[in-house]
C-alpha cells in the first residue's frame, strides 16, 4: 500500500504505511445500476434473518426450559450467559461470512454510524436498513412458524423494558450498549490498526461478536438488550403486543444516539478528522 503524509500536531509530517479509503459519496445513484449493491442487500437480509432465527429460538427455548408450570427448573436451559453467547456468537459468524460482500452490518445502528462517518452512501444505507428490518421480520416469522405453541406464551423474544426500570434507564442502557458495539466496529475495521497490527492475526468479527456478548450480559436484565433496531422491530412485528410497541421507540432512539456518538468520537477525537482537515487546509493556503 502506497505511503502518504499525515499532518500531525505542531505542523510536523510523518510517513504512514496505510491509507484511509476516500469518503463515500452522499448520493451515489450509479450504485443502483450495480449488481454488487443488490448482492450486498441480499446478504444483509439473509444474515439478519439467520441472526434473529437462532437468537430468538434460544431465548424462547430458555424460557420454556425454566418454566416451572411446564415442568421446567430454575437452573434449566442455557441461562442468560447462553443467550448472550447466542447473540454474540451469531454476530461473529455472520459478520465473518458477509464482511467481504456487504461489510457485515446486520444492524441499522451500525449502518447509520458508518454512514455518518462517510463509509457508506445514503442509497446503500437506506437499502441496508430496509433489508435488515425485513430479514428480522422473516427470521422471527420462522421462529413463530416452528414454535407456534411457545412463541406467544414466552414473549416472542420481543424487547421490553423490565419491571422496576424507568424509560430513562432503558434509553441510557441502549445508548451506552450501542456505543460500545459501534465503537468496536470502528476500531476493529480501522485501516490504521490493520497496518500497525499486521503481524498479529486479529480477526475483526471476533471483537465485534465479543462486544455484543458483553453488552447482552449487562443489559438483558434491563431491556432484554436491543442495540439493534431491526432485531427489536422484527420481534415486535411478529409478537405484536402492546407492551412491545409501547417501548419500541427506546430501541430505535437509543441505538441511533449511541451509534452517532461512537461515530463522532472515533472520527473526530480518536482519528482527529477535524484537525487533519484544518491542517491540510492551512498547508495548502
């Protein structure tokens, strides 16, 4: 990879052995005529479908195995730890499988964060979010089709604010949880990190999956853990109960705020994009 110059504090310039990709165009209508875009959209749809299918089945299976009225026991099933592993493990697997095709977003909040950082165009952002939401609905629909006797009885895996917590607490949990996830996505895919750590075989999907796992451990007792608007929306559509819809705004507003904060923090604080732009302007003046 060709070397270029990076303006640093004090006006000094140093060679660097990586190159940031150019910002994605805001409106790129030419993308609509490319098969690569539709292939990526299909990949996002299928990946989100599989993600919801496996993870929601795990949630419902756990609740069925711990239901004392149905012969279950308190310590039965995979537990909260197993549910967190199901979500984190599926993200690891699916990001690994789709990263080379669509970038492996599988989450509207991740897509919006990358859009704000000019990593994807507006056209791709909109199509990705539509595909993710449709994939989530279909994934939850498959769960209900295969587990119809358990689906409604055990809440359909829908995200709801737990009893004893107010909406502000739930919103804060979603903001911070999504910040952790999107911050990890930016860090794991940073070209600067890839260049510096090229001697260490770090697999980007691994820390992303671990971030999902850790956030679930922290926030399952509060909101059931959204941090993915498509996951919450798909479950709410198929479950279709009042409580899930009443709390739905938390699982959109929180993740979007968290994603935006992570994008701004990474781009303008850690990567100092504003300072670099100002330095380039001064050097050309």
